[in-house]
C-alpha cells in the first residue's frame, strides 16, 4: 500500500518565482496536513483539511502561501512569490479518520531552496 | 512560546542499554501525546502514543510514561539498537483544538554499537 506521495522531492528556485508543492494522501484518509520544518522553528503545522475542506489555516505564514485540496486524492501548497526565508522542508501528512485522537502518516517531504 | 519542549537536542547511548528521551509541555489542555521517529531524508513515522487517562503505554521495546502533574512524558527504548538512531519528536494534541499536533524540536538519538 503506497504511503503519502509528495512531489517534487527537491525544488530550487529563485526569489520571486512561484512554487507549487504537491501531495497525494493515502487512499481512504480524509484528513490532510501541510507542515514546514526549519532549524529555527522545528515542525510547524501550516494548514489542515478534513474531507477536502480547509479547517484551520492559522499556521499559514502570510498571504503568499495558499493551499488547495480539489479532491480527496490531491492537494497543493503554493508560494507566490517565493522568498529565501521560505527555504525549508515541507511535509504533507494524512490521517485515516476525522475523529480524535489519531496518528498522522507523513510523506517524505519536499526540500525547497529559494535563492 | 513553545508549548512542547524537548530540552535535549541529542543523546548518545551504548547498544543494549536503555535510551530515555524526555519531553515537557505547558498546555494543561493537552490530552493526547505521540512520539514520532525520523530518519534523514524521510518523513516522521508514528512510533507510540498515550492518552492522558493513562500513565504508561508499552509496545515492544518502546514504553511511554506520562506524568500529568509534572507535565512531563518520556520515551524509554530497551534495549537500544543501532537502528534506533534517528531524531525523535514528541507531539501533543488537545481535544478542543481538534487535529492539531504541536511538535517538540526533536532529540537526535545515536546508539553506538
């Protein structure tokens, strides 16, 4: 059974460019989470969806960041325009239930470098 | 304001010995706690969890202890194996915040052969 799939695994872009990160959750999972990991702030939740609906986006750093989940099997995190301080590893995770509590299954991450 | 703290950035133990990783939290509303393990270039992997109604949960070589009065939890690995070398994250969740997991900064464990 495939786990959470993220693409690309690595992204290098120049400041000001648009970046789109993609995630395919585990089939049957109805909660999806986007995290960012940096040395300074550790692992922080950016946004999460339940049944494709954004529930909490309070962790999204600013308006340059946006996330969508058009269907149960796909989500995107977009940064426009990108800045060097956005450089981090971005993880997507999914969870098998909408109940509480539960475990989250993480993808391998996308390492983003903005020069 | 760090609600979940892992004050030891690294830990080194001998193979076969016990590894003890610690985690402190400040939010008394947290009622579910999890430990994740992370290898380089991979995402975190769920390891073990504990509800606040319990003070201990065991799964094979891994045991998590919860001390609610001290707002402290620990992960014990016995016996430690070289394959346990990874970064361990403590995470906490509160019922009133639904799905949000608050992660600690992680502890890098090295198990020496």
